[in-house]
C-alpha cells in the first residue's frame, strides 16, 4: 500500500554485505516491492553501522526523501541538517535534534502518516 503512494526506491540496511542474499530472499518471500538493496560495506564495523547508514541516507537526499526505520539510534546518528523525514516504527525518539521524526505505532499508523506527508 505504501509503495503505491510513495515508491520504494531502496532498502537501506546496516546489515553486513555477507547477508545480502538472505536479505534479498526475505524481501522476495514477503512480497516487498523490488528495489535496490544497499547494505553496509565490509569495511564498516557493526558499531559504525548507524553512522554509515545516516551518512548514506543524507547522500541519497533528495532522491530519497524519507525512510521507515525502527532504530532510534539511526536518528541520533543523522546530521542536524538532514532534510528528510524518518518514520520511526514502534519506537520513540528521545533525542534533542531538530529533525523531522514521525513516531508510528504500527503499519497502519505508518501508512496514515506517509499519506499526510505526501499531501503537504
């Protein structure tokens, strides 16, 4: 449903390169829309995953203007000047950065908030 109102352009994950094939199979198994899968490079440690993902997300803007993610630490890693929107799934953002974070209780809430975002 979300893909119909805002196309999925990429799956950006801090999962390592070695699980790329498994991630692809999982997305296909559950009928996620086809899109590029961007995984954490081998030279980035697990501990550096959120910083890498935040930097990559900023680089992809404005081609990619929003992300659905369940990790509040990604928001912590984003630069203050990130202009996109984070739809934070099933989590709260307790940080102090002045970013556009939309807390979402469930997938229905994600869909509703994305609709509102598109209408703006």
